[in-house]
C-alpha cells in the first residue's frame, strides 16, 4: 500500500509540474516587506487548474512577472541561478529535468520517466529545488528606533558632552539585492513557502539586529553631525535636516557595521520625533542661548533695553536723598570712571568728608552726563543707571539724581 501511494503521488506531482504556470507577488504585502516568494497563480486564487504542482519546482516555460520597484532572484539547489532587476514579464527556462514540460514540446517519455523515478527515490518529492523570490527595491519606510537610556556625544555647539533620549524613524533601501540575500537574510526565508522577511516584524531576529545597530550608531552619528562645520554645528537643526542627519547616521552604521559594503543596505532619510535632553544639557543650552542673545549687536540692543527698563523702574519707585550727586555732572562721572582704571587716586564720594578749605577745588558747573545734551533727561538718567548697575553709586544716589533731573 505504501509503495502504491508513493508511486501514485510521484506520478500526480510530475504531471502537475508539467503545467505552464504564471508566477507573481502575493497579494496584501506590507510596504515594509523586503523578501517574499513568487506565488504560482494556478495555486493562489488564479485559474485554479493546477493545484498539485510542487512548491519547489518552476515549470520550464512558466511566465514570471516582475513589478515596478522589485527585483527577482531565482535559486537552483540553494544557489542563485538568475537575477532580474528590470520590471516586465519573463519566461522561465531551465535545463533541469524536473522543469521540463510535456506541454512545451520538451518531450514526453524520457523526462517524465526520469522525473517519476527521481521522485520515487525521494518519497514522492522532487530531487531538485528551484525557487523564485522577490526583493523590494523601493525605499522601505517606518523603521523605528529609540533609546531606553541617554546617549552621550561631544557637541561642538555647546563645547561639552551632551546627553539625550532619542526616538524616531528611518527609511532604508536594498541597494544590492544579491549581497543582501546571500550575506544577511537567514536561510529560513529562502525556502519554498517561506515567511515574508519584514523589517518591522518583532519576531524577525535579523531586523532586530538592524534596530540594535542603529541605536548603537546614534551617538557617533550625533557627534559627526554636530561637529561638522558644513552642517552648522547646531544640534537644534537635526530635527529639520532629515537628509543631513541621515547621511551622518548612514556613515556611522557603515563605519561600525558595514551595511552597504557587506549587506547591500543603505539608510536614506531619518525623521527624529523627539530629543529629550538630560537636566545638565538643558541648563547648558539655556546658558548658551543667553550668551548668544547678549553677543554682538543683539547684545547692545538688549543692554539698551535693560537700561531703559531700569530707568522706568527707578522712576516708579521714587527717591529723595543724595541730590548733590547730580551737581557733580559729567565731570564727576568721568572721575568715577577714572577711579576704576586708577585705583591709587580715589575720587571722593558724595558723602565723603570735605577737604580743608585751602585745598578744595572750585565747584564744577553741572554738565550733561556722557557729554550729551544737557537738556536731555533720558540721556542723563541712562548714564546714571549704568553707573548704578556698575556699583559706582548707591540706589539713594540714583534716586536723588533722578529727582533732580525730573524736577521732583
């Protein structure tokens, strides 16, 4: 009974494999699918006539469709036997006796008997293995990455070490399908009826390895980007420069893991969804932003606004003592400036003990502070506000001066 079953199975499978078939990609593929087997349409809701052909035999003369954006690799006995990179329709031809078709004029008795005999020896299974798989050559999206703890890099903008949590997505492309399939894809995906190789599949150990390598490359990628003068040395630009940071990340994974040269993969673009800096980095960023705001012409404008606000605040609080301070005028202000540069010749303050009459100099006439217009009260108050901020006069002196200038 077992002999008949094996023989009958061999004959039935042999005749089914003689049918000229039509191979195409399976339906319902995810955009992140990278490797998947060509499906005979006679076995997959196509014409429905050929349902007993072997899954690892491609009939000689069968038609294979290669859609736009995909490549096709054929295997014979586990080795690559053909590669198609251009879209279109193709006819499969093979010298293997298992692929000879009685409907293609390849002969009837000799190939059929030889094939039946080989299948009988292998328990009803073909003695050869032929396989066609598609490779996704499009830009493959939605490859996620994220760090569970802070990563650190040396940052040229802050001139310090920076720490942050980072998460985002990247797109990649299979730039060398043959290299990718032979060097990286596990053998479990290169078998008849094998699973789809999907980069987002959590059970795909190869895809998980790529995820871990990208995370490990983030630190050198950030350092590479922020220390590149052509990219502005600004970490704040990374989130808006998807292409520029993708180049840095791609170079980092190539330096560390040889994605392009050893695996046929390349990162195309990166979208960073969030960068959460640690506490020290946030404080440093705040300080650097303030320093930037106070540098150059912007700093002069900021200082003038600060003085104006100080004058306004002083006018609102009022004051009454130290009017003699403003009697000194600009000459006294110049003397105070001189006292800073030449501490060995101190200038008496407004409350110092007067010198003996014989040594006192004649009283100076009031002059406009800073040599400006004597009738400009704002200029006077601005000058004395600067002196107050510099610690050259007291708040009481400033209040008295303000009262005198404003005629209070």
